[in-house]
C-alpha cells in the first residue's frame, strides 16, 4: 500500500477551499451592485459566511498542511498515521456540516463562525489531534528554531481562542452585551494572531530552506520578533473596540501594545536593502516570489494597521470599508502569498526548483498583485468616503451614502474577478499533480 | 545566563491568562440595567445570530458593511418594536423578508434595547484626549 503525505492532503483540500472562497466572494460582491441578485435564494446572509468560512478554511488547512510538511522535513519522519487521517476526516465532517448549514440558512453562530456551534466540535477535536501529532513528532528536537516556536504558539492559542469563542453559549456572558462584545473581539484578534504564527512560522521555515544557511530561524532578532508577535497576539486586540464602552484599561492596553507594531515596520525599512538584493537573487525561484510579495504586503498592511490603531485616527476609519481593506489585504496579500509559496514548495518541488516559471504563471502572478492593489484601493476609497459621511453633522440617508460608493464597489468587483482568475490559474497548476503529490512522499 | 524562550513564553502566557480572566469576570463587577430585561435580551442575541443579522449590520462599527449600524436603533425617532417588526417582515433593498415569530421579534427588540442602553455608537460623539485616545461621555453609563 502506498503511503499518504498528509501534509499535501491538507494543502490540496485547502486549495479547494480557496477556489470555493473566490467563487462565493465574487457572488457576494455582485450583491453590492445588484441588490436583487440571489436575494431570495442564497442572499448575502449565506454568501458572506460561505466566502469567509472558505477563506478561513483555506488558511487553517493550508497552515496545517505546511506545518505537517515542515515537521516531516525537520524530523525526516513521515506524518502518516491514523491520527492525521482522523484529523482530516473530522475537518471534512465539519466542512460538510458548515456548508450545508449555510446553504439551508441554518445559522446560529457568531460573525466569521455563523454555523451552528455543533460543527465547532469536530474542529476542536481535529485541532487537539493536530497538537498531539505535532508534539509527538517534535518533542525530541532540541533547541527549537523560531518557526517551531511559532507553530507551537499558533497551535496552542488557536485552540484557546477557538474555545473562548464559544463562551457566549453561557447566558451569564450573553446577558452582558459589552462583556460579550469585548470577548468576541478579543477572540477575533487573538485568532488572527494565532493563525499568523502558524503562517509566519511557515515563511521562516521556507526562508531557511531557500537561503540554505539554516540560521534564519535561530538568531536572536528572529526570537525578539517572535515574542513581539506573541505579545501583540495576546494584548493588542483592544484596538478593535475603542468605541465600545468597555473598561478603559482594555482600550489603553490595546492602544499601547499596538504601537509596538511600529517596530515591525521599522525593521522592514531597516532590512530594505537586503530584501531588494534577495529579491534579485531568488526572483525566478517561484515559491520565493510569493514570499517577496508577502513582504511588500506586510509593509503596506503593518503601516496601515499601525496608523489605524491610533484611536484618534481609528474613529475616522472604524466601521468603514477601510477595515475590510485591511482584513482582505492581510489575508490575501500576506497569508495567501505565504501559503501559495508553501503549496508550490511542497506540492510541485521538482518543477519549480529547476525551471523558470512559464509565461502563464508569470502572468497570473502579476495579475494577482495588480488585482489586489485595485481591490485594496477601492475599499480604502469607499471607506474614506463612508468615514467622512459618518462624521458629517447633517448626514444623508444610509442608502444614499451607499449609492455614492457604487463606482468603488464596481472596481472592487472587477478586482475580485481578477483575483479569482489568477488564483484559479495557480490552483489549476497545483491540483494537476494533486494525486501524485499526496501519494508520493519524498523526505527532502 | 542563557536565554530560554520557554521562560518568556510561560511568563507571557500567565499574564495573558490573568488578563483573560479579568475580562470573563467583568459581569460580576457591573450592576444590572433596568432599561431592558436581560434574560429576554440574551435570547434576542440568539435570534440575531439565528437570522445572521451580523452579516450586514454592525454594533459599535463591528459586523457587516452592507446595512447600517443598529446599536442605537431603538432610540431613533419613530423606531421601536412595531417598526422593527415591519422592517424585518417586509425586507428592504438587499435585505430579504424574514418570518420571525412574535416572540422572536420581542426578544430581538429587547436585545436592541440592551445595545442601545450600553451607550452611543455615533462616531460624532467622540473626541480625542491628549494621549490620542478617544473619549465618550456615554462611558459613564457602563
């Protein structure tokens, strides 16, 4: 019997989720322009969660696949056992349940997790199995490089925040609206931090492999940045709720900790020259191209996020599409770029280590970047206009304001279609070898 | 002394747990608000989730971006439970007509009373202090 590479099985499943997220995202965006589109069938109330959950599943499953491939390479042992298979099966059960709920309008959960809480159970159990498998493989490794710490952190804090996400099931929490909202946005902030740890850990791992020096993940600066990231995961989420009348210490802690993100921004500027030289050196190595793109998007998004975390600026942007621009800019520009780098590295290594990328794939790469720039700008301009409306003394009606944003929603939709096409080209290339990459496992 | 990542990780995690529990215990530190029935409001929160209202609407600028913020819906002129019922049952623009029961409408209205009682979400009522933090008179309500 042939062995299964579970890392690649998760990556292939993640790519299918990515495709699903793109289709539902474009359908949901059409509703901004054509209000009656699918209104009495799926409607925005189903399409938005279908889009968001698919995108999140792409990130979680992609991160799982990357971590499994990473520990397989580090320990030179296959992650091929019933635990990983059960974990994958539980995700499949959850995905079928979640999608069925959305298609049949059976909601009941919170924003980003709108499904009935019963489907959170297989996810939670799958995550415990993931942790067991991870720890079983790496507990003998001494002096963990930073990416292993990041994976460990992501695993632990995802589970903690995911469980915390269901505290609303207790009436005592639900009865206190402000506490409930505070916990909800604490969870959302920390969950993003947790999956960023899994994905940035993967980026460190890939850099170690590409550079061949094996020291990217062991130097003191890497650890300092890791702990700064962890510190932000734990305490910066207060910047989401400056306007919520929660306790002041929560808002001030969120503000103060968020300001430490300027250190990441300064580091990127400090390393700029080296980054440019690395880009020139590795440009034709395709996985690296995505890491390069993610670096640029980190720069743009951290710069924006650091500004938005200043409450006096945040009041102008909060509740507007600028927040959406930031969320989509980070999930597409950073998370998805790193995951695509991992997919190309792990699913198609034999092709992209030696050959220069084909014209079609070069085209898709640049189409993706340009589409993302247009999407990012469209949302930012729409958000800016809404921000001005929010602070105007004599406001026009909400629907008049939304109508005035139509040109930006149209360019947003066009950019979304561009993203769907370019991501689909990559997905097609990667999925063509899916069976082979799952069944043939090389330890390299 | 050699740097041990494990120690820093444990220290930060302990602080995080303390911080988390201080937030979980917040309900013990606040008095009940008699402007709404908290048990009905708690059920209303479930109605809000059951019909996925959060997909389009916001509270305090948090939520969907298609429809308006509903934090202070109940205190706007001419609004109230009958208006809510009419709006929900007929739909408008992208919002389809929902068929909520009278009990669900009542619970949802009570929940919206709770959000309204928590403070004002209008960005125009905030101003920045010397530290760049925004302050709001309504904070005294909580």
